[in-house]
C-alpha cells in the first residue's frame, strides 16, 4: 500500500488523476479494494502453503474445520481495516515512503493483538465481530484518507 501511494505521488499520477477525475473517494476506494483483495489472496496462499508443507512433513490435520474456516474468514475481513489504516498513513506521508513504512510497521505491531482475536477456536460470533469491527473502522479510515486528500496539497 505504501509503495503504491508513494509511487503515485512521486510520478505525478495523483495530480493527473485528480485533475481529470476529481473524486478522491474513487481513489481511496480503488486502492483499498486492491489492498483488501491482495491481503485475502495472501492469507489464502499462506494457508495453502501451510497445508502443503504440513502434508509433506507428515503432520496431523486434526483441527476443527468450522473453526478453521471461520478463523480464515475473520482474518480476511480484518484486511479491510488494516488496508484502510495503511492507506490513510500513506496518503498522509505522500511520497515519503520511508516514513510510511515505518509508521505502518509500528501501527501493525500495535494492532497485532486484534488479529489474534481470530484463532482456530473461532465461532460465527468471532467472524461477525471481526467483520463488523473491520467495516466500521475501515469506514472511519476511509473518511480520514479522503480528508487528507482534500485538505493537503497534492504535490
């Protein structure tokens, strides 16, 4: 997320897009959507790799399948809030990639306990709480990103 936004500022793409297409919401939505989709793919790939590696190593797969699926869905839903936070930070720091990466790493460490909420004992309530919290906080950071884009100079 940080690299994409910093590159948009550094190349002048962000100035061009807002000159031609003035809706800053569309920029925030598209960047967040790409980030969420990428995060979901990352979680799926990590899970698939763990299953394949476990199979090769001969590990046991004694697990509550329902809890596992709800855990994966909960973690995937959390991508909404994490990508929204990272986008807000990236838009705030603009082309300062180093600052964006540093702050998002620190924020990732601060919010890491939230991701632990979804575990292999997850229930439907865990998933719905993760989804609701992610959508609510994602909306907050959507408006924060949009506010940064409206109030700050695009250069």
